[in-house]
């Protein structure tokens, strides 16, 4: 099983999604975030289950989908690094240029 590491940026994306959903329904927000995290945990078992991110074309840069969100991650040996959570309606290339998808 691969170790899963969340970037600070991905954690911030998660907080913003939680905040947005909780404005309408705090209860649903808890369920949504729990399920999103559970979907990421599955990547630890099968790191290559996600598709290659077509906009970037790198074999180790993958994504899974959860509702309308693209969860972008990097496979690095026995580690899965969650880089970002991007709404499907957003231009992922522009988002990547505006943000730093890196790890410390």
C-alpha cells in the first residue's frame, strides 16, 4: 500500500470545498468531505487506478474524479502525493499556472 501525502494546497482546496458546501448544509458537507477523503484512500491501494491527466501527459501524474471534482495526484515510488482538487468546470492548465502544485 502506498503512503498518501496531501500537499498544503490540496488541504486548502479541501477546506474551501468544505466551507462552500457547509454554507448550504453543514451536515452534507461532513458526508461529502468524508467520502472524498475515502476515495483518495483507495488510491493508496491502487495508485494507477486513476487516469493520466490528459492536459499534462505525464504517466505518473494521475487523477480520479469525485462528483464534479478532479483529484490530481503524483505517483512517486511508494508514495501518492495529492497535489490539488480542481472543480471540473475550471481550466486545469490555468489553475496550475496560478498555483504551486509542489511539496515541501
